[in-house]
C-alpha cells in the first residue's frame, strides 16, 4: 500500500500519469471510508484543489463522505446542484463558472469551478460522486475529466460505499 505519494511532474498530464497508479494502490483498500479518505487526501495533496471529496447515494440524496477542504454541504437532493445533476444524468460535469450553473449549491463562496464524476456500482448504478472544486474560473479541462473518469472506472465494482 502507498503511504507516501511520489510526485515529481509539474505538467498536469504527467502528474496524473504518475499519480493514477498510486491511487490505484490506495483503491485496493477494502474499507470504503479509509479508501475514499486516502483518495481524497492524495488528490488534494497532488493538485492543491480547494475541495475534493466523495458523496454517497442514500435514497434520494447524496450524503457527504470523506473529503479534504473546508466544511461542506452534508446532503444534496437528487438532481440538484452540480453533484445531484451529475448523479441524475449519470455523466461527468465540468462547470467552468459555478455562478452560471442553474441551481448551483454554494457550499463555499470560494469555489468558482467544479468537476463532478459519478462512481458506479457493479450493476451500473451511481453509488456516489467524486466532487472537486477550485478557486479559479475554468480550472478543469479534458485532462482532468479523462483522469478522474479513469479513477472512477477503477473504483467501479469496488463499491465506494457498501451498498
């Protein structure tokens, strides 16, 4: 198991390339909370994002899971905000300016852009989402989308939370 990240690349694409195998090692942890706590911490450390964490599906809402960053919204209804919309639509959402997103839920006034990636269970249902916020407008791009979707795909079948 990885307990220290090795990060030498300064280019974002290269940083993901060296980070993803280390995240895969962290994802082998059998305990869901420990696994997601370390994944959130590793992503936060590697990129210095404002907020990174997981929400899990619980009935018709997302409930806050392990995260790194300031205090966050605890519950998000299905189809509401960026996280609830990504869950409803079963697709990654990259939002360049959260203030322009209809129905955005502002957990932190410092968050300006956001990417939310669904995490699927073995049956193909959304079990939770990976949510990442940055303080700059337009922070996330296709490099982030592709890498975080790869991470999500590696979590699929590992049940990010016991279902």
